[in-house]
């Protein structure tokens, strides 16, 4: 058996789970983990599988039989019956490997985990991507295990890491227009260009002090350790994802993340 799949949606709004799969004729077993993203279709479940990409599924028995383990962000092994001519396939069993219900007790953790899951479900390629699956699982585990004071940094680092593996990472090496080094200078992230711009090349734009730029570089590199990031960092991440990754698709989990930052 392989831990290869993420179940990303139930019949409830804002719900996902992940699964993993191995094939045996038309009878498949695989694994999953999931969280809320508003991608549910009726009674269907949306899966992201480490070995086989995305797939939809539905339960073949009353929900009460599986509702105890098909919780948001749960990780385990799913057994389903594959139908090559359909989008939805029958889920018959789910063997829980790791539950992450504790993420729901902290709204910041929950909001960040929701962003991770919705990004993958909306933007991940249909084929398998082992690196993407690993970054996703690693991000959920990091959020689960983070100390209370380190949750904001862990959340942003996990989201930037996923943006990177999805292929949308910003260029933070220096000013994208004049080439100047910005390690000791003010500058800003031009969301449209997806790169840093110095204060001279960004007249009238939102300029960040060198410390904020260094924090952005650290978080974009996937490093959570360091001072607690400011609310500016949350807004930069959300604006960047909306412009480059979402491309007009409304990711409701981003609204949730911003709302928790305002609280």
C-alpha cells in the first residue's frame, strides 16, 4: 500500500480529504489527507493522490460509517473501485493513518491548512507529483506541530513553499528593473511582475524596509524560524497568489486567512 492521495472535498462546503492509491485491477487502495476548500460536488469527495494525481470519489454506504475518519486533513489509506469512464469512483473503505483534527482548534492553523489544500486542488496538475504531495503533507504537519508563537511564520513559510513547487515563486534576488542589490535598501514586491523592485524604480509604490524584505526572502524560502511576521507579509502572500496562481479563480481560503489576520 502507498500513502499517495489527498481527499479534498466532502458534501459539506469547505471540506477536503486526501487519499493514496495502489491498483489491483479495478480495485484500488491508496492514501489521503484533506481540508476545507469549498470544492465539494454534491456527495462527492475530491482526492489528490501522490501516485496518480487528482480524482473524484463517492461513498458507497451511509456517511455515518466513514464520517468518523473522513475528517478535514486526515491522512490514511483509501479503498475504492475505479471506473475509467467516470469522474467519480466508489469509495468503500478508509483506513486512518493520521488525523489532524487539532488544526481545527486554532483558526490561524486551520486557515493556513485550508489555503494549502485549496491551492493543490485548484492548481495542481492532473498527473502525479511526488514533490508537491510531500510539500503539502509537510506543511500540514508543520502547522499541526508548531508552537503557538510560531504559527504565523510556519503558516506563511508553508504557503510560500507550496507556491514555489507549483511553479509560481517570485524573483527576490534584487531589483528586477535596475539590477541593484536590495539587501540593505528599501524596495517592494511588484505583484504584477512577480519580483522585487527598488524604491527608485517603484515611485509611488508600497515600499518595504530592508527588514521586511529579508523576512519575505526567508519565508519565501520556506524558513519559518525568525521573528513573527507582520500583517504585511500575509497581504503580500495573498496578493501574489491571487495574481499569479489563482488567475481570476476565487480561492475562498485566502479570504479566511485574511480575516484571521484582522482578528
